[in-house]
């Protein structure tokens, strides 16, 4: 699958095979099922399993010519307009949805986020909450997992929104390089000499975000509970203080 198709999957939420079929239809103009299978490399039997979904979501249009079903891809600009319409409708309904949202008072809320797109959702939540972030970080593995564009964008965007960030970093060349850029980013850092974590923990508000950057399947478990988060925040501060006054930034 080429670069365009991979980027397509991320932006519109298609599976790999769905993205390949849509891109093939886009390039072919008009195609029957055999054409789509040959061009995309996806078996016809597999395409049959999801082609109705692509039609329902507006990615493909089906017509009949000489008693054969012909498929054409929706204009990308049209897809953009559809997404804008859906977003506008969601914004219109948001007051009602928020009013109906039954937030638990005492029961912890646990959510699971999978893959890089899920991790990005958690970082977006940090920006939305606008609370101070306390973190344990393993930058070497985090940087390897995150897209460079996102890795470079998040710190200045967080600082622009006035969100302080303090991190205890696993000591590494990557971590030492980052500490030289703390000034202007509302960031303080201290280094801890320890073995690989391959994880990151972020504490903000009443939330604890436990991230794992293991190969190919990064994920995050989010626990929203005041007592759990405050317990971990107390432990974080105790370690921070023991590391001494030599915070960088």
C-alpha cells in the first residue's frame, strides 16, 4: 500500500483493505469487482464483506451497466464536505449530549486507547483539560513510536496553552538533548538513571494515563479517579524532591 493510502487510513478511519480498495477505485475512475480486486490486491471475497459499508459511508458509488455492477470512488472534495457536515451536526448536538452524560461520582472510569491514534487522543485530552502534567517518561521509546510531526508539535502547543509540564526522565542521550530545550516550553525535567521503561505515565487533573510504547502495539490505559491519581502524584513528588534541586529548565 502506498503512502497516500496509509495517510488516508489515519484521516478517515478506514481499515487497510478498505483504504486500498477506495484508492484503487479513485485511480481507476470506474471499475467492476474484478478490477478493484486486481488493482488493490484485496481478494474479491474480502471486498464483498465491506463494500456495503464503503457505499453507506459515501466512499463508493454503485451503478449498473450492461447488467454488471460498476463502482466509482466519491470525489475527495465531496468526502471533505460530508465530514464537515457531520462535525457541524455533532457540534449542534453537543449541549444535549453533555446534558445527558451521566458522569459517575464515585466509580473510577477506565478507558483503553490502542495504537498511535489512540495515544494522540490522550495527548489531546491533556490539552483540553489544561491542568499541570506530572510525568514519568522514556523519551527514546516514545520518540520512536510517535510521528515526528506530532512529537515536535505537542510541547510548543502545550506551552502556548499555558500548561506546565514536569517530567522525571529515564536518563538517556535523547533525554539530555531534550532538557536543553526546556526554556520557553513551561517544562522542567530531572533525570533518573534506570533501565528501559518503554512506558510513560502522565498525571493531570484526576486522570492517570499509563502508556506503553512496546513495538507495533502502543496503547494507553486511562484511569480517571481522584484518589488513585493523587496517590501517584504524591509518589511522583517524593521522588522528584529526592532527585535534588538540579531540575533543568
